[in-house]
DNA sequence: ATCCTCATGTAACACGTTACATGATTAC
DNA sequence: GTAATCATGTAACGTGTTACATGAGGAT
C-alpha cells in the first residue's frame, strides 16, 4: 500500500499520469515514452521505475484499472486505463483555481552569480556554450511547432510549446547580450578578491 | 558523518553554500537569509534545517571552519568561513566547462497541457491569474534592478537578475497572447471528449 | 556478434521538505 | 499581550534517481 498523504491531494506526478492516461489507455512503458515526448520540457521526464510505482498507487486508489495483456513476440504487459473516479480526480484538480509557482533551478545561473570567483573568460565560455544549447533547443521546438500548427485537437500542446519557445528565445537574446558585455568590459583579466 | 558520494563532486547545494560564504563569513541563519535574498529566484531557497545539515557536511570535509560566538542578548551562534581548501573546491567546480541543463517544472503548464479535460474558462482564468503573478514578479525584479545598476561589484548578480527579467517578460507576452486566443476561439464552451 | 527495443520491477540512496522543539529579545 | 526575530537543530517522511536484474525479439 502506498503511504497515506497527510493532506491536500495527490502529488503532482500522479496527476501527470492521470492526465496522460486521459488521452487513452497505455502501458507503463508507453507512458514513459509519452511523457518524454509531451511533457518532459516543462514538467517531467520520469525514471521508468517511478512510472511503475505511480501506477501501482493509482491502481490501489481506484483511479486506474490494470489489464494484463499476454503477448507472444513481446513480453506480457499491463495496460492501464482511467476509471470514472480517476477522471473525477483529474478534473477536480484541474479546476482548483490556485496557480502554483514554477520550480526553476539553474546550476548555470548559480555559476554566473559566483562569477567573481573565477576568470571572466571561464564565464564567457560557459555563456557561449549555453547559447549554443539554446539554439539547438529552439530548432527542436520549431520543428515540433510545425507539426502542431493547424491541428486544433492539439491546441493545448501547441500553447505549452509556445511557452517554451518564448522562454528560450528570451534567453538567447540574454546570452548574446551578456557575452558582448563581458567581452567588452573585461578583455582578459580575472577577479579573485575575496572577503 | 555525511554519506560519501559515489562519484563526481558534491551536490550543487554544497557549492551554493560555499559560494555564498565566498562573500564573507556567516552563520547558518544569515546564510538562509542571504540565499533567500540572492539566489532564491534561480536556484535555491533552502529550508533552515537543510542549511545546518549542509554546514555540518562542509565542516566535516574541511571546506569551512566553524567558530562559536557567544552572545548575550541573542542566542549563541556558529560562524562559518571558507578554508583555502573550500575556496579551491569552489573554483575547481566553477571551472568545469560542462553546462548542465536547467531544471524547470511547471504545474501550471501541466494544467494547460491537459486543458481539454476542463472548461476553457477554467484555463483562461488560470492563465489570467498567472499573468498577474508575473506582473508582480516583474515589478519586484525591476526594483531590484534599480538597486543593482551601476554597482560594478555586483555585476554578476545584475546579470542573473536580467535573466529573470527577460524570462518573466517573455512569459507575460505569452500569457497575454494565450488569453486573447482562447477567448476568441471558444467563447464559453467545453471540450470533454475522451478516449 | 552486438546492440536496441520492449517490458517490468527491486533495492538503496540522496535530497529536500514539513513539523516540531526550544527560548530569549525586541518591536508593535 | 502578541508576534516576529534570532538561532539551531531532530525526526519523519516523500519524491525521485541510480544501479541492477531479467529476458526475448529484431535490427545492424
């Protein structure tokens, strides 16, 4: 049995799984693939083992049902589908008006923040690498955008993708500005004062 | 004794503490306050208890030294300062060229993504509330920006703050677009098809 | 031959949070 | 009087990751 939660609903992860199952029944394995494809960028790219644990919890709670499917050329699998109760839990949650703040954690920005403890070139190099990563990211998202545009049944996926694009484009501009400014301000010198 | 790490350096949290101590010696209590003020937005707003645990680990590792300070009108406290070894660990880490991806997790975007399982008005309302939150956020950051501008000793703090501003401004535009589009596309109707 | 995909899971661990405890001083 | 600040910590818990195990089928 899963640990009882003290108060206030399931962990967000559970709702993510319920939400993915609202698009149709799936195995744990397929759910992992779907999560990686759809919500990994802004929410969750789960470890395989966690998906299976989560599905056991949801089964125990009666929010999904498990169906064993025997296969011959592939390992047997368990298919999960939302119950009415699970659908209810999902839409109840979606309707909670409170908007929680995002979780954002950037080791990269921490390093920048601590920049005075290294040479400026080190920082510049890292911002430049970050800039390249962002460019690749943007290319990927733009490809995905093309496949989502003009498909009204995927409108909400499109909207969240747009958010990612906006964020990355803003950070691209930021990175370019920073590189220029640091290169100008300090052409080859280090701060290592401390105290 | 703290658990030995299997490989490859300390947790990022340790470097955050080392980094904050590079600005000067501090008590656990003061470190928490400093973290909340400086790096909370892009990295870390630690629980009090975690700071103290982290300081014990860093002491054990020889990266900081602990000095007991007796006080009369306040509880006694322990002041921590970086050792040479700690400074070395910090700058070694800063110089690692690998740029790790940010961690981003948005329950808000998950709800948007699952929007077809509720009424559109519910989604619109949440995006509108988010928009307001972002506006407040931007105001706070702009205030901070004013205090940081033209203070070259805080240049790196200024740069990270700019990143936050850019991100929030981009999300503000996104939110405004989304609200308009959803209101136009669907003036008061719900999708609840499933399967 | 070797690797990847499909498919599910166990065990151990690390990180971080919450709740709780203590207790004096200072500000409203 | 009540609350906030200063100051440090313990205990319990929940989440998520990593490493590992198994094993057949299909691709290169």
